[in-house]
C-alpha cells in the first residue's frame, strides 16, 4: 500500500518525507485554509519536496469551469493531479481532463457506485472517505472493501485512495481492504511508528549493553 500524507503543512511534509516512506500528498481546501496559504503556492512548494503525486482540489462547480481550473492546476507541475468532488459536472470534466492526460482524483466518495462512475469517467484515483462515513453510523471500512472488490472484478486500474483516515486502525482497515493508497494525517503517521513494547525493548537492550561493558 502506498502512503500519502493528507496535509498542506510544509514542515510536516518535509519531516515525513525525510523518513523515506512517503509516496505522495493530498490537500483539500480545508487543509489549505488551515495553513493560511494559497493553493498554487502550496502545491508548488510541495512538488519541490516530494517526488510523487500531489492532489490539488478545484473549487469550481460546473464542468467547463472545472476543466479550465483543472488545466491551470495541472500546469503547475507534472506531478499535480486535479481533485474534483463527485457529482455529474465532475464526471463530465473528468472525461475531458483525463483524455488530455490530466490525472483526476475524484474525492468525496461515499459509495462503491460513486467510485464505479468515477472510474468510468477516467479518474486516475478515487478517494473513499472512511472516517466521515463512520461519523454517521455507517461502516467506512465495508464501503471501502466493496469498492476494492468491485474494482478487482473488472481489473479497473483507477487507484483507490483510502481517505478521511482518523486513527491508526483506519490504516489497518485500508490495508486489509486492499486499498492502493492510504492518505494519512501527520499525527496518525507518528502514532503508527510507536509501540510501548518497542520503547521498553530499546531501553532494556541499552541497559543490558551497559551492564555487559562492566
Ligand atoms: O483529504 C480528504 C480527507 O482525508 C478529509 O478527512 O478527516 O476531514 O474527514 P476528514
């Protein structure tokens, strides 16, 4: 499973990239606003740090506007893909953008049927939101499993990005489901590294090493 970071924070991206495990980055308008930055400036900076796909989300609501905005965003860097919210207008826009070789990440996916339509329109990625489905008492994990199974039945090459990941168990759910990619917030990536028994083990080895020197 590829690992993307879900943030627009440059310092966090630099740090996680330095671990050598980062495959790409996703941003969205909320994450951009949180950093008080500008989308184009932000994704240009990210492209200098990370050698992998970077999602930049369009805010247009009609197909012609999405196409125009998508073309502009794609010009920023060859690794930029255009994130569009799932709707009829974005299906139309994806058809055009993908035919021009511009990768689209269809976001705000909450059902396998939405994902199937997005893949048919030519989306390179679909982003099922696990956490937000859990929030309303439905299983994000089941929805992800169904999406992966449906795609496998037909060898659909659209990559599935497990998104809206809120805790380390969501990462395990994404991996068991067979998601191609998990886009993970910074604090969860940090939590994934740690285990109290690992810390305890390191201390014990160091203590025993000190003893053996005496
Ligand atoms: O990138 C979109 C997605 O990951 C948002 O997550 O936690 O706001 O539902 P969340």
